[in-house]
């Protein structure tokens, strides 16, 4: 199963030569590409990266080796968000055909699953993508996304393909936890069903109707832990229960992973075209043998013809990306957010609190380790400051709920000091690039608050660390009073469980708590720069607006934070 043992690419070619009577199918999978469509940097001095150009080079090498008719190319979702090119195609250059369908048509993709970040782009974008992909003969799959008016699938549920002398059914599913990520207007008219039992029901239905030789379940769901506890990551849960499936493709959690159970292979190829999944299915005597691996791609091995073909598109995105936005008087480092207040988070909080209803702000570092240097700021820097298309929501919370949210956040961020004070583990994290030590939990859920004066006592047990002294203006903070809290649409919809598990607010109540909705936060930050011209620490660090917070006791926590940060970075 491991790619460093016997590469399947070479082994399968030898198998095809020695067992010519057997039928052999190769399946290459991508997922969570997040707009990594070009390897070249948009700004001078930036480094190259793996991209769809790397995928094209790899898959065409395989097609030449084993025959194009023996290869399938599938994507497991989150295609339309996460990079300058995706943003530009979604919202700026909306008159010509979207770039993504043109790319996957050129590459010869056979099917694409719908990801949660694809839905995040909104009905106008993903509905049009669905139309354009369908017109190109590439189904946009999500059998568990059903219409609320008639219960029928909103997207294509499955497709039948013929390769390697076999009839293949590819059944697609999207993430069922959509309501915890996104607000209702974005997915209006759609209900998202749990993959258990929905996936098995569709497998049984398709097997009975189509009688395929091979069944592939292509899902935008994380690998998970297999304990049935996560609606968001049901991969190993499916592997343990699915019957009649040869290959289960997962994604979403950006974690390269391969597993096998009772003849079914699970592959998660990771994210941003850094790896691909590669499965080989050999059919002999009416029985299938499946093997799988993840393959690390070489960022320098790209398809030059594809690069030339889409050069004009790249240059359009680059020209948009390098337009001036304003100036920074100081450097912004996202990693500074893990140890306390900093210019980066102060900027986010200041923008949040600029809307008229907001009294308090929740914000977290959404780029794990990014830097925007002092000097001229260009639009490309907006993606470092704010990489997602989240809207700004203002939500009504009780004072006691605000404290509970903060307790929940810090309980996942820090630990009672022993060897460490940050909640870190001695494991690499492919999702963030941490080579050895990494956070035990996702840092984009490490919310701090502005508009309050409070401390976080690291020596206190979980659930009792936060002491709120007052509002930012010095007036009393009342646990029984109601406050308007600015936060991301992801958080307001229950993302990260801070409102639901942390504050104990039932998920069905969240929408009714929303006071107002504003445009995408990245656009609000862009407008802030355009209005002020130069952004400095004083502009985003007004204690009368933000208040202040810090970890205590400072003598203990300061050196421990420094030591833990040195391990992570």
C-alpha cells in the first residue's frame, strides 16, 4: 500500500505485460486542489509550487505507459476556492467561460465531486460551474445533496464510464456537514445527507441498475478516525461498513492516507496537488484486486503544452493580483496570533468592529504561517491576510455564552503547563507544512476576542481560564446581558463547534441569532486599506476599540510560549 515500497506505476506496467488476459484499470485522484492551477508565482520573488500542471504531467506519463483507455482521472472536490485564480474566475472575470471547466476538460478529467468550499462560492458560481462542466461532459457529483422541494439529487449522483475493458460506476458525495460551515442562503434549496447510510444506499441502487464491474465512491469527506463521531470526516467509517465498493476516495482534511479493508481500498491524496492518489484495479475471473498509493509530485515536472495553452489566463490573474491596494507601516505575521494580541489579528478585529452593530469581535488566524511585509500592499497580500471567502456576520450572544465560547477556544489552543503551554504534539502536519511539532487542533479555530478586557490564566483547569474584566471602554461586562458579536460566517454557522459545543447553542437556533450579514471579509479588508491608504499599528490597535487580552501568569507563560513556538516553526 505504501508508495515507497513498490511503485504501482511500474508494477502495473509489468503486470499488464505478464497477464495480458487480465483487465487492468488505473485511477488517478486529486482533491482539495484549492485553486492551485498554475505553478508560477503571481508576484516577483515567489516560489514555484505543485499545481494542476504537475498533475497533467504525471497522468499523461501514466497514460502513455499503460494506454489512455486504461486510465481514469477523478477529483474529490474543493476546486473553486483558495487561490487567486479561483477568486478571479469566480467573481471578477465572470463574462467568459470559467477557467476551471476549461482546465479539467483540457486535462481529461472524467468526474469531479462537489466540495464544501465549492458550495461556499454561492449559488451563482457553483450552479454555473455545474452547467459548464455538464456541457463539457464532466459530471459534478453529489448524490447526498438533495433538493428540499422534491428530495431528488441537486447535482448528478453518479456516472458510468468504460475504461480498461471494464464498466465503472463512479458515485459522488459531498460533505454532509455543510450547515456547520456555511449559512443557509449559500445552500438554499439543498439538504445534505450523512454518508452513512446514504452512500451504501446509492451503491446498492447503482449495482442493481447498472451492474458495473467496478464501483468507485468519490467523496469530499475527511478520512477521520473511524469512531463514528465526525459527520465531517466519515472516510474510515465508510471503509468499515461499505459493501460492494472497490475504491473509496476521500479528501477534505488534506491528509494523504491509504488504507484497505476486505478488498476495498481508501485513498486520500492530500491537498493542493502536492500528491495524487493512484489505484490499480485488476479484474480476473470476475473478481477485482485493488491496490493503492499516494504519489508525491515534482513541482518542476509540469506539462509545458498546458502551461502555454493557459498562459494568457495566468497573466490576467497575475495582473489583477499585483494591483496596489495601500501601504503597511509594519509587518504582519500570522504566527504572532498564537501567543497573544498582534498587528495581524488587530487588523481583523478592527475591520470586524467597523460595522455599526458590532460591540465585540471573534477572530482567528486563518493563514497558518504567512507574512505581509511593510511597504506597498498588493491584492495578492489580501489572500495571505484572509484566504477564504467567508462573510462577516454579526451574531447576538449572551455575556455568559461569550465567555463559554472563549473558554472552548482556549481549551483547544493551550494546555495547563507541563512540558508545553501550547496544545502541540510531536507529529508533522501535511496540512500546514509543520515538519515535526504541530498543533493538536486546527489553528483557524483559535478565536480571540476584541472589544473586551480579559486574561487567560494558563494554570487554571479547562473551562475556567478566561476572566473578563470589562468591555473595551471600561464599562461593566454583564454575563446576563446580550451583545452583538462580529464573526465569520463559518463560525456563525457553527464551524469549529465554538457556538454549539462551546456555548451550548442548538444548531437550529444559530440562524435566528444573526443580526446582520456583510460581504466577504477579504473585501472589507481591501476596502479598509483603500479608505485609509496607510495602515499602521496605531490605526488597528486602539485599545478603546479592541480592549486587550493576554496570557497569565506572564512570568511563567512567556518563556514557555517562546519555546513551543520555536518547536513548531
